[in-house]
């Protein structure tokens, strides 16, 4: 019997990232959602957990069994906590599955950077060399044939897309980069705790993890690689929480190197993103609104030059669950499966 | 040259209903959005008005020209104010277009009921006899061949789906029906006015149009027809506004006729909606949450019997822009075009 | 030494009702917050739990010790779960304290109604005869000298204020009353659970406890008493949850008795509430907006006559934490302490 | 007849700042709200515009008549657009009134900085020398006897309180300061426009005025003065809009000068704010949440040292309508009137 292609399983199927993956895959004509695995909720219907999906995705949640996954899937998307992914992903790779992982476990080139950020010993550092960082705008070609894709963090995704053209152009003072970023509340995951309750979050704004957020080192690694620096850069990063479900905005500040011609800066963006289907560079002096990207895979980017300070400000908006997680994973999956890269992802953001 | 089929134009293309239609049609494989008409914004790109659609739907908004519409479209969806639709729709019908209209202009069987509700003289009362009320759960067969479909109001849609099985079964005291309904703020349309500003609506709840809302008479007409009553029923209807963009919930109260066997009531719903792709009857003593239907065409219905009062309470949740407007129009369009009824509408609601 | 008067202790000091009590008492010139008791958080500062109060109310939370409470307080306000209040309140009364209790434990005249609603055996049914239902608009005189005041539920407060003038006037069909009510999310208390998380409540609307909510019997008791009925009335009551922190709106439907002169109905309200400092009867055909009462002790009421159905619709908005809980308790406390009834409560609602 | 003291009039009485002033003054025991002036709404009751104030502040709005204002008021608070204040304030000063102005018209030392920021010719540059910048934490003594107080902008208030101790200490690289700030939507004023509608703002986040916001020059002036610099500093400032009514958070980044001892930095804050009744320096490694300051006059400040980058991050949260506007004006008014500085302002923020 011919093996059916492009069957996708989601491992860790009850969180918000998994929910968004199911939403996207349910409307995808080239990928088939074939298996949902949830250790804690096995036996329930996915639509018992998320009744919105009743009649749309009524799969039974299964226990975690790598053999069953290998039997029923060609691709596995793991939406598991860090430290758990690194235990389970190897078993899936061993069974021939191609895997996209959502945790931080396979995003690092340097195992010590991982172990410092996550306070964990990595059980399979050998896989770090093989894993491809799943940002198609940089690593498209490697993603195509990858066995293991580490889906980027949400903050790194928008931070990288904001700055990549200028880092490549070599016009920034590499010690000067400051990223002030804001996330919707779903970024915290499915949390039951008064800190995430409606009453104690709605109508409020605050920072969190002001110094030392894990995504800092992930951004620094990729910034260093893009800039051609021998080591990761050192940046300042501050995440904030806004009272909204979805959406993420990074406002990035950087000093221009002396003598840089500011009139050509926007050209670097136009060139870099001319053929990118999901990056929209805003050229008409507007700036991104997260409402233009929510529920989509778009990243909207704008560049602002402040000649008084010789600094640039670059803004990038994404949906933290979209381009920042599930939709980006599907973009990589499309590439891995040889499908059109925009399959299942062509929808606009939702202002209303 | 063979005429290309299933080209759809939207007339009145800058409001929220039109935006939602564009969103749905952009992802629809059997219908092609071929023309957007906006009198006030002609010459702009649709994506200038709604930047979320940049790269997804960049059509130029056109002036209103019935001949051009007839040339470029097979179907026209009019999203125009009442009183305007009744002027423009006839010109479209005359040119051979099949039309779905979103206003109240063609929803009434009795022109006097229309004229009383809308305080307008109807210019083409002859078309009322031809127009089909676009609720597929009742009028599917007539919709199939209709030239003119009057898309139902949002409140009528959820009010009718809530009660239809019991009205048909003849178990309700027809004088006792009370509908208490709640809408998201998009129901008011695209309004620039402090009354609809974030600051004066967020975190607040209120009723409006407490007595005499126009949708009352539309509901009464359809209730009367379903019940087989010689005239419209007389009901109480109170709309409220909740601080949310989308979503609508109707809580309907009705007295049971003496002697009605309550144990069989839920069976009427199961039978009526067994084959309906977009009505989900909740059987496990849960009740609808608008978050399970937003951004979708689903209507979630639950029935609650209060034996102490011999009353039923029926709840129905829809998305006022979805099943209450644009998605329902596409459902009818699918039927008219001979496509699978769920084409382009198979997505789940969005909890997050 | 002369005993210092009007010292107030709050027992159960970490929930939202307690927080609101602290907020009001911190600005009250005639009552002194002298003690905060919290079993679970004893030893912490109140402002550790609620940092908003740092510099305003930095009291240490104490363990529950009736003797200490009696030593440090003249009045105790208990904000405890039902079943707990009925155990603790007697010990406070025994020590000479005057008590306002927020639970359902002392709101019932008939212990069997309590036991049916709360599924608990009442340990001190004898106190039900003594307890005064703390709605000043009805029981002001009894509150003045009461030892034990049972602060009304939020839904009963707005349901009673909505209908009292018409019930007294004897113009309603007593079997026809339907209450459709909506609460802000703080009504559920300080809940850590995904059901109350921002992501799963914001932008959504739903009913809960559709049949059999406990407040039903409390409303029925008071309605019966107001109407001069020998027994509680039988009504329909449906609570809903709107995506907002505070605020409550009841929409009440009732059939008028045959022959009732509708022109005089509003006069019943004007008379009943003419001298009430916290009930605002809206006479200019407007209807209440919860935003006009949030953070205040006001109840806004409007009457709407639907001559087509011979029904009235009455709307009443309160703040569930204000007139629906803490502010109403302070109103009673003012009365008990012989202070001006509006002391500490004269502020407007907060639109913004 | 002895002139009655501390009568306050509000000129420009229908915007949100005026509403907040009325709210505070209605509960103030030492200041009497004696007059409300509104050109556009003269003749209406204030409570017609804001029904929340019915029964609390039912004053009739008056036309603008400087003689009447002088007759009925000792103090005038002007809440007028820039360009209008500078025309009207002189007439009030001439009649012996002491004035607090909310516009930008009297905040600048250097008229050319004003004229560049506001694109207006200043009609009375002579008054700039006399006007006192109304930030009590710096200018308390001058405010005491001032005839004219220029109430600071909201962004400048939180930006200055964030950084003042370090600027005074001389530990910062003055060219390196970056302010990333977020405001609630009320900061835009009472706007009727789809841009400020619920549907197009809720659940979204964006920047605005990315380069060149007017408050930049106001911050630069005060930063320069605090630092003892001969000229204003040059900083980067980016304002953002979060989906909430009230609240403002500034996240300020600055490089430490080489050799600065980071262990003493927090001491500068503790010393500077030890006796300030409205600035709370958070010492326990927490950071500010706007919900702890909304509806209050508090500013919550935290300091975070990032030794990797040798930068500090300082966060400051205020209520843009509170410490950022109306409450701060009342704080100055208390000082001017010789009242306790905290009169009418002692309330906590509102988490819920």
C-alpha cells in the first residue's frame, strides 16, 4: 500500500498553540491533521476541550506513543514545554518522522547558551547541529530538507524580521540595540491563575521578566549570525503584557554607524522583503497595528529614522500565535512538504 | 466566449459586513471576488481602507455602475443602507444579476410592515413577493433558484434558529415569547462617534432601542410563518450591547402550552438540526458561548426547561457578522451557485 | 477608658468584596478600618496582596480570633463563603459585635428555602428571624438597630430595585416575571482557573446557571414580601456573563394586569425613589448604562411600557461590587452607626 | 463680606480631563467646585453630558465670561486646547485668578521650543517666565505661591519621575536616553472617529507619532534642567496605544557612565522619593502595573540594572488622567491653597 503523504500529528494538543495549529490545518488543502496527542487529556475529544471545534475537528486525543505517531503521521509538530520536547523529539526522529518543535529545546547553536537560558541540561546536544531554525525568511533552503525544525520564539520572530535588513547591511552600532516588545496574553499559554484572570489583566499594562527573559539569548544568537559577528550580540530586551488576546509588537532602537546614508535604509527592507509572501514593509510613513496581523501569518514592518538622535526605530507586528508560533510552523511545514509556501495561510488579519 | 461563472461583486464595500465578505471570499475556492463598489471611496484600494488586507485583497474600489457590475459579476451582494438597496437592487436584477441584499428592504412579505418599521415608502413592493428570505435552515430550496435573496438580520437569525423547532411543534404559547438579546459592537456598523468610542463602551453594558427595534417585526413575521399562524406573532424583544467586537446571544423565554410533554422537547431540536451543517444543538446541559462561534458561520443552540415555571429558555449564539450577516450570505450564495453549502465556511469559531 | 466608636473589621479580607470595602473605608471619615482578618494569608500585608493599596492600607492580615475582633472592632463585616459565615457570625454576635454578612447564610426567612438553595444544613436557623435583609430602600428602619444584617446578593439587589414600585402598586401579573440579568466577571470572585482567564472570557458573552441559580429563591422571597403575597413568588431568572470587570444589568419583563393605567406607572417609581439617595429613576426615555454606576453605590432604573404586548420592561444597573456588595454594606453600616447614609459613598460612577 | 476661599472653576468642562477633575473635586473637602464653563455646551447640565454625575455634580455649564469666573472662583483650571489656553489664561490672571493650565502653552521656558513643537506663535511669551511647571516633586516651592501653573503632560510626568534621581546623580550618559511609552486610549481625549472606536482599537496595539511627538521637547527641557545641563537633552521617545481606557507606562533605557557603582543606584530613588506622598518606589524586584495606579495620583517606579549591557531600565506607571492630568492638578491646587497636599487624593488605584 502506498503511504499517504502529508499526514500531520500534533503532540501536546491542548494548549493555545495546538489549538491554532488545528484551526489552520482544518482549512488546509495539502496537509491532513491525522493525530492529536495529549498525555493529560487522552480519551477526550479535542472538541470537548475546545467546543468551538465541534463539527470541525472532533478527533480523539491519544496518549503519547511514538510508534503510533510514526504509523499515523509523516510530520509531527510538538507543542510541548521545554525539557519535555528534548526527551520526546529524538524518539520521533528515530522513527523517521520529520518534526517541527515549538519549544526552546532545539533553537540554540551553542548548548551552553541553551543551558544558561533554560537552566536545564540538554539530553541531546548532538541534535542542535542538525536542527534548523524555522524562520523561512532566513533559513528557507535548510528548512526544505530538514528532519528537525526548531520553530522560533514569538519575540525572536518579530525582533529578527524588524532588524535583519539593517544588520545585513552593516549600518548599525551592534552594541546599541534595544528591543521594547509587547505581547498579548495568550503568549503566556493556557493559564489558570489569578494573575491571568480577566479581572486582574483587562485594562492594565505592565512589563515582566524585565531583565533576563529567555528569548534574549535566542535573539542575540540570530542577530549575531545575521550580522556576521563571530559571537552573539548583546542586546537589551524588555517584554510587556498588553490587555489583548493576541498580537505582538516590537519597537527596536539602534544607533546608526557614523556616516551612514539614511536615504538608502528603506531600500534594504524593500529588497530583503520584496519576494517574501508574509512580510509587509510599510512604505507610506504608517506604522504597524497588531490588528492588521492577528489571525494571520503576516509580519508588518516599518522603519523610522530619527535624524536628531542618529537612531532608527523599527517596528514589527505579528500575531504571537500566528507568525509567532502556529502559522509560522505551517509555513515551514509547507516548505518541508514541497507545497506552495502560502498554502492554508493566505488570509488577512482581523481588524474586527 | 464562455461567460466565467461565480464571479461575485460587493456593492457598498467599506463597511464591516463587506469587510467580512471579502475575508470569506478571499479564502473561497468556488467563488471569485471580482468587483468592489464603493461610492464614497471609489479610486482607493480596499487595502487602503483595511490595511489588514494588503497583499490579500488589493482591489480598487469602483463607482456604482450597474452595467459594469453586470459585465464583471454573476452575483452581486449589496451591503447598503435600507432605502438605498431598494433603489439599486432592481437595476441589478434587470441586468440579469442574482442578488443577495443585506438591508431590510426585501425581508418583508407585507409592505406595510416594512414601511412601518423603516418609516420609508418602498419603491418596488412588487419585488417583495419574489424575494426569498435567506435563512437556509428554512428556505434552502427557494434560495437555490432565487434571483433575489434578502439576507436576514442578525437578531432575527439567532431568534429564529432558537425557537423554530418548538414553533413548528406547536408546543408554545404564542403570546408569551420574550427575546432578550445581546450584540457585539460591530452590529452598529462602522461608526465614528463618541458613543461607539473605546472609552465610552469598553467595560460597559446597556440596552438600546428598548421598545420598537426594527428587527422585532422581522422576527414576528418569520415566527408567524413558522408557527403556521395567519398573521405575524406579537413578541417582546430587547437588544443590548456588550463590550465585544463580535458575537450575539439571544435568550428566548416562552411558556409551554398546558400538557406539553417536556421530555420530548429536545428531540424536536435534534430532528430539526440533525442535517444542518451550521447549527449545533448542545445536548450535554451546556449553553452557548459566543466565543465558540465568532469568525464562523455556526449557530450554537441550547434548550433549558424550567419545570417550576412551565417555561422554556432557549439560547442561541452566533457571530453577528458571521451567521448574522456575511457568512450566512455566503452560505446562500453557495446554494445559489450549486456549490457545496459549506464551501469556504468550514472553519471553527475563535475562542482566543 | 471610653471605647472608640465605629471601628470596623473585615473578616475574609482578600477577596474582591473585601478589597472594595477597604477602598471605600479608606476614604470614609466616619468609619475606621481597624482590622483585617484572613485565615489563609495571615501575616501578609493587605498591600502585599493588593499592591494598589501600598501607602493607603498597609494593615497586616490577622488570623481569625473572635476575641481579638471584639477587642478591636465595633462592627464586623464578614466576606466569607456561605456555610462558613453561619459558623463564624454567631461567635461575633456573642461578643457584642454588630455584623454585616455578605454570604447567603442569613438572607432567608425560611430555613428550608436556604437549605434547598445552598444544599447545606443551617447551624443557627434561630438567627434567621433576627437577621435583617440589608436593602436600605426597604428595610432602613430595621437596619438602624440590627445586630445582624444580611447584605443582599447582587442580582437580588438590582432585581428588587427594578420592580419594587410596581409590585407594591399591585399592577403586575405575579406569575409572569422574567429577569434576564448580566454581570461583570468580578461577580465570580477572585478565581484562578482558565474559565476566568482573560483569553477565555474577553470578547465573549454567555449565560451560566441557566436554570436554578441560587439568587432565584432570594429574589422570590423578597418579591413575595413586597407584593404582600403569602408565599414567595415564582419567577424565571437567567444570569449571564459579560466581558467586563464590574457592572450588572437586570432586564425585567412582566405582564401588566388587565385594566392597568399605564400612564401612572412611572409615577410609582418617582414616588418610591424620590428621597432615595442612591436610586436614580431615569425619566427622559433613556436607559441605564452600567458605566454610569461602576465604582459607585448608585442604582439606575428605567421603565419602558410596551403597549403592543401589555408588558413592562424595567432595567436596573448597579455595580455588582458597589450597590451589589461592598458599597451597599457601607450604606447599611452608615445607618447602623447613626452616620449620614451617604457618608463615604457620594462619588459618581466612572464612565472612563 | 469676606470672600469665600478655595472656590474652583473649570474652563473647558466637557472633556475627559475636566470630567476627572469634577470627580476628584466632588469628593474634596477643602476645595469647592463653583463653576463649570463650556463654550460649546453652555446651558446643559454637566450631568447631561456625563449622566454618571447625576445627583453628584449637576452644575449648569456656563459660557466663557472672565468677569463671571473672577466673581465665582478663586482658582481656575483650564482644560482647553493649546493655542486657546494662551488666549484665555491672561484674561483670568488679569482678574486676579490663580490658574492651572492643562495645555502645552505655558510649559516651556524657551518660546522657540514651544513654537517649534506646536507650530503656533505664542501670544504672551512674557508669561513663560512666570509660569511654574506643575510637577510638585520638583517645583513644590514655586507652585506654592504661583499665579500660573502649567500642568505637565502625561508622558513627561512619568518620564521625569522615572529618571529624575539618576539625572540628578549624574550617573547617566545623557545622549543615550530612550523612552518607550504606552498610553491608554483616553489620552487622545474625547474623540468621535472610527480610529478611536471600540471595534478598531480593542484587542490591538500600535505606536503613533513615532518620531516627533510634542511631548519629546517637553521631556528634553525638564531632563536638561534636572541634569544641570546648559541646554535641553536630546532623547528618543516613542508613544504607543494600548487597548485600555486609562493608564500609562514608560520604560526608559539609559547607559550608565563608565565606572558607576550600580549598587548605590536604588538608593538615589529611595532618597529622592522618601517623603513623596505619591511616588512609590518598588524595592522588591517587582515592576509597576498600571492597574495599581489607575484612578489615583500615584506613580509607581522600579529600577532594573542590566549589568550585561551596562544599561538601566526604569519603569514608571501612572494614570494618564490621574497623576498625568487631573489628579496632579489637584495636588498642585492643594499646595497653592495651603491645604494638605494629599487632600482629596488619598485613594488607592483600582486593580478591578
